[in-house]
C-alpha cells in the first residue's frame, strides 16, 4: 500500500505532459489560428496581384496609339501645303580653271637687269615685267643698220651707172652687154638691201624682246628668277606665271541620265544659271552661266563635260579650286509643296497624316515629284491649304486623336535645290538634316 503513492505521482506527471502536447497540437492546427497565415498570404497575393495590374496598366498606358491602349491625344506639330515655284538643280563637283595661263619666258638670252612687278600683283596686257641686258642687242642693231646703209650707197651708184649706160647705148657708144650687166648689178644690190632690212628688223625685235611685257591681263604668281641671274632664251624655267581670273570658268560633269532637259534648253539658246558653292557646300561664292559642252560622253564614267563662265569680279574663285557646281535645269511653276519632313513611306506607298478637323488625323496617300532637304512637290493627293503633320508621326494611326501644339499653317514650304544622284528623296526621310542655302531659289 505504501508504494502506490510514487506510482500515482509518475502517472500524473505523464498524463499532464501528454495533455500539454495534445493542447499544443490542437492550438497549432485549430481552424481559427490557421486562417490568420492564410489571410496574410491572401493579402500578400492580393498586393502582388494589384501591383501586377498596376504595372500592366502602366504598360498599357505607355503603349503607342494604334497598338492598343490609351486614347490620350498625341501632341503634334503641323504645317500647311502651299503652292509655289520649285527650282530643280543638278549638283556636281567642279574645278575652277583659268581662261588663260601664261608661263612668261624670255625670248632672248642675257642677264636679268630689272624686275618691275610685285608677286601677286594684278597686271594688264603690255605692262613691263622685267628687263634683260639690252646692250648686246643695241650693238647688233647698229651693225645691221650700218650694213644696210653701205649697200644702199652701192645700189645708188649702180642705178646712176645704168642711167649713163642707157644714154650711151642710145648713141651706139657701148655694147648692149654692158648695159645689161649694169642693170643686173642694180637688181643684185636691191636683193642685198632686202636682206639687210630683214637683219635690221630682227635686231630691232631682239632689242624689244629684252623688255619682257605681260602678254595678257591677269594676276602675277611667285617669281622664279632674281635680278642678276643669267636667262636663256625660251628657258624651261619661266620667269613668272600669269593667270587670267576675270572672267574664269568652272569645269564639271553630269551623268547622261540628266542630259536630255539640260541639252534641250542649252540648244534652244537659254542661258542656264550655274552656281559655285564652296567645298563645304555652305557658302555661295559666285553665279555664272553655262558656256559650253563637250562633244562626246566619256564611256568610262557615262558623263558629259560642261564648262560654266563666271565674271568673278570679287575674285572669289581661284584657279584649280574645287567647288560644288549647281546647274539650274528647270523650274516647276505653281506646284503644291509640303515640308519634306511630313512625307511618310509605308507598305502601301507614300502618304501623309492630314488634319481632319482640329483634333484628329487621317492617312492620305499621295504621289510625289522632285524634292530637296526642305520641300517636296506633290503631284496628286493634296491641295494648297491642307494641314499635314510634321512631328509626332511615329505615334499616329488613321483616326488618332491629336493635340496641335504648334500650327505652322501660315509658314510656306521653302523649295531648295534638287541634287544630282538624289532627284527625288524617299518620302518619310528626314529633311531636318540640312537647311536651305541663300541664293538657291
């Protein structure tokens, strides 16, 4: 009976421990407590879902109109189509060429005694440039004149003898042979005098050549000889070079595909204007006219040579200078013009976005003509006054809502020049890369 007490205590402790374990398990898996993590997880899932929907809405809002999504008006800039004249230019690389280039050489030998010009000076034809030592040529002239005078005296004496012999022959005092011999001597002296006169002329010419004069008007280059040098006649090394720069010419070529219109106008007598721009194609240097054309096409390049003439009064063009030549081939009168930036190109061809009222745009297919950096000629599809979209076209579709932020309907399209090799710019190609240059219209 005494041992039953400890046993009961151990059993009570074991029962209590089991009860605690069961209570813990019940609390862990009881539905009320499990709903709290599930609710937290559900809240987390809802937050993630809400964030995902917000992100999806943001992406949808960021989508471009026309691809599904927002109907917010697209800000655009527009301009009006206008009518005007459109000049068609052909462009080519040209070389400035002097009309005349003279290598000034001495025609007589001797010491260079005097130089009468400044390097780079403008001279006129006949101006004295240099002097060769003239003393030897003065002496040669005197010798030739002395020989001439001597033979003239002999001729005079022979002519007197002929007169005497003729009188004696009439009186039958001399034979006919004597008279004939005297007359033959007169002819001989006359021939000798002709030779002496030629020698005098040659000596006088050499004396004149000792003074070197400008054969043409032009600009003097750098001199090649100094005072005191011995100069040879027709030396390979010129004394100086003179180039005629007023007027001056520009040589350039055009491909044969562009020749028909140019040749027809040239042969009809039209004066085709030609502009010379600097090498950077930024500044107009001179304006002239087409002067001449070559007589055959170069078979290696398929081009024909042209020469334009410029007055060059301001001496802006320099011999051997490279310039960009622009030939005005034709001018289209009263054509519809739009800014080239408005012209687009799609799978169905060329089109523009045209304002339909003040809030929406419509796609308008069209046909284009020549174009340049600023304007495009419209042959079909637009009339003057139609407003077309210039900027914002990448976010538009047919019927899109727009918000006009800058209406350029009062600003006309400015025609510029059509360039060789680019007679008609692809519609939709950006035209903001270049600017119209003064003097091109």
